[in-house]
C-alpha cells in the first residue's frame, strides 16, 4: 500500500538490494527478488526520521509470497520452506 512508510521501505529496500525489481502498481508496490529480503526497522525508522516497528511494517505490507519471519526489530521474507532464524 502506498504511504510515507511504504516509500521509506521501498527506499531502504533499493539501497540494500540493488538487484531488486520494484514496480509501482497504482496503489501498491510489487517487490520481487531472487532469494530473501531482510528489513531492519531501525533502518526504516532512520529513513522516516522516527521510530518504526514490525507491527507498522506488517500493516503496510498487505500481502506477500513466501515465508515470513518476524523478530524484534526485523522482518525477513524468504522463498525457503524454513528460513534461517535471526541470530543476534
């Protein structure tokens, strides 16, 4: 869904994944990439200039294809059946 939050997510995604394909589709973005995508809420918050959390991220990502892992401050989307869990 298009919003200022989504614009920040798109910007961070482009910075971290130069091979990502992002298409604007009227009121949403379609994001495609071979392999996984991993977002840090700190990176998105820095781009927005305010704190950001996984709950807000999931509201803005209305749909996805793959396996999702949500942990404290991170969201990973993977094509793998069981993606690696985050390790701090």
